[in-house]
C-alpha cells in the first residue's frame, strides 16, 4: 500500500482550509450538485465528487494563470 494513501489531504496553508471548503461548495452548486447539509459527502457518487475536485483544480489553475499573466517582470519571465 502506498504511504500517502492512509493520510488525508491537508491544505499546505492552514488559513486556506475554510476558503477551500467554501470554494468546494461554490463549485458543486455551479455544477448543479446537491450539496449535503451535514457535510457528509459519502452518499454522493464518486463520479460527482471527483467532478467537483476536477473543476476546482481547473478553476485554481485558471486563477493562477490569470494572476501570473497580470504581473509584469515576474521571476522566470523573459521579455521578447
């Protein structure tokens, strides 16, 4: 068994935990998925939970790209 499979995924920045949780609910609502009121997602099909996570990742990548594109002179960027 892989070593990491027994641990829960945790936010690298503790202060971001509540923001990520709120983001999860926003994405689920956008997708039309009924959000569990008791915060127990175990009754939802794995396909729906995975879709929420996938959309979260896509949106975070998009936000990071927009953030990087808005910066001028960011480290690692070459001027052409």
